[in-house]
């Protein structure tokens, strides 16, 4: 990058800086996020094996999946305040190492009760990761760049499905030969070990803020900080919340929390139960093996990555509410289509539509909270929104498993999930639109920086 002169940076100059920042930090925090979603979905991958080994029913599996979110909900806000105090590098490393060790310990469970205990411990260990990363992104990217940065980052969720499915299939097939333990036990141990190693990488390579990045020049650090500072001042002038108490008592923040709760409700039941749904709802329980259903479950994630990248280009020129509402509507429609078909290809195709819609809505939604939250309000408000949404991680899988046990299939469970997505759409179009209008401001195109990066 060329030497810096004392002129205002051009758009091309800053694009190079944002690209540099994205290449350096998004893969690192993305790695942590991939490991978290692989870890959350592993119960779905090993569900048939757990049923054979421990006698776990669909309802018990849903409860085990959901118990994870007890700790996540309780510790989310304190965790984000700790990250703000101690720095992202140390705190995210702590989270990764502790949950990796718990995951490795899960490989040794011998009963359903022991599995429940480990899932609760896992939730407390991992709590704060998602909200912490979302807060961390606001330390680096202003409003205009946050849209594409969030879209690239959230690709890690469907990518976790692409990585997790073959990893689970491999360990289920060959894990016992490699480790001497059952395939599902080998999977837990391997994922836990990878998570601990990921924590070591984060500690070594992740800077807390732009000022700590050795790979940025002093002029680049100054340009980024000036832009972020100016944007914060503009947000405060337009009524953004600044204090923790303000954020936690704000009706606007709580409505955003409910909206994201509904969006995430369309994610976790599918992540946990899709392999089982493929083997039952599609009518092929006798012909589709455990490994095949796991591999097929990775197809919607691959399609979702393409959809997220394509929609990010469209969304950059649209409002946040529009950019979130359209894919969310596709998420609900896809589930309805899956409910009314028993053809293998159409069933998986419907899930490709639904999963793509939900995944695409998530990064677009997260453009909205930073518009009305800064400082301590951003740390606590983002944590609150994510904490409330994670309640769906408990309720959704448990409800899905319970309905499947009661009815014998997943039809009514899919209808309930589609209804929840539609509810989130209504909240977004009402309360979300009001929040966006209340903090409306022009994006920063030409801030009054005093450095030129060429």
C-alpha cells in the first residue's frame, strides 16, 4: 500500500483498507463461529447413533439440544461486558478453550442424564461467543461496510454445515477404527480438540481493536478510527442509546430481540433434526442410511452460501428492513413447501429455499441494532438481542422433538416453525421499520479525515 499523505482518503483508498481488515480478522472470528455451529449441530448428526447407544428418543434429543441454551441465555450479557473490558482476543480465547474441553468430555457420557449435564455446561462455556463477535465487528466496520462484512462473516454458519456433515459422516464411518471408540464419541472428541486449537490461533493472531493491529500502518489506524468516531457522533445525534440501562429497558431493543428470536427459531430445529427429517418425512427411512442423511443435510447449507453472497450485493442498496424481510419470507415459504411434499428431490429443494432464506436474513438483521446502539448500550443491547434469540435454541428443538414424538412425523413441527418465521416478519415490518426510521441518517461517504491512504 502506498505511502500516506495529508489529504482526505478516497473511496478507493478506504476500500483497500476495509479489504485488508476483512482478510485479516473475518477468517479468524469466522473459524470460531464455524466451530460453534458444528458443535451445536453435532447432536443432529449423531442422533441415530445416540438412539442405538443410549436409547435417546426424539424428545430427549430435543431437550438435550435445548439445554445448551440455558447457560447461553443467562451469561450472554455479562460475557459481552467482560469482552468490552478485557478485550476480544483474551475473552474469545477463553470461550473457545473452555467449550472445547467440555465437548471433549461429552465423548465419555454413559447416560441421557450425563448428556444433559454436559450440554448445560457447554452452554455456560460457550456463552457470549456470538454476541461478542457481533460487538467486535462494530469495533472495526462502520455502517456502510458492515453490511458486506456481516454477510461474509455469516457465511460461516452454512459453511459449518458443509464442514460438519462430512466430518460427522467420516467419524461415524471410521471413527471407531481411528480412535478405538464409537463413531459418535470420536466425533465429540475430535470437534473439541479442533476447538481448543482454534482458541490458540485466536490468542496468537486476533487484535482487540484497530489500534492494536500490527499489520495496519499508523495512517490506516487513524483513518479507521476517525470514521468510526464520526459515525458514533452522528448516531448519538440521531438518538442512539449509549448506556447499558437504557438498552436493557428499551422497548425498541426488546422488539428487535423478539424479531431475531423468530428468525433464529427457523434455524436450530432444522440444524438438529434435518438428517432425521430426510430419513423419515421424505419417506425413505428404510433406504437412507445415517451417513447418507447427514451428507444430504449439507446440501441446503451449500446453496445458502450462494444466496447470501448474491443477496448481499442487492441489499447494499436497500433498507435494512427490506433486506431482512424478503429472505425471511422465503424461509417461511420453503418450510411450507417441505411440509406438503414427500418426494425426495422436492423435499430437499424446499429446505434449500428455507435454509437459504433464514441464513440470508440473519446478517441483514444485524445491520439494524448498531444503528441505534453505541458504547455500553451496544455491548449490552447486542447481547440481550442474541440472548433472547437463543431462547429459541431451547424452545425450538424441544418443541420439534416433542411434536414428532406425539404425531409420529415432523409435519406439524414444520408448520409451527413456519408460523414463527411469519411472526418475526410481522414484527420486523412494524417495530423494525420504526427503529430504522428513528435513527435514519446518511451513510458516511466522505468523512473529514486528514490522511490519505493510497
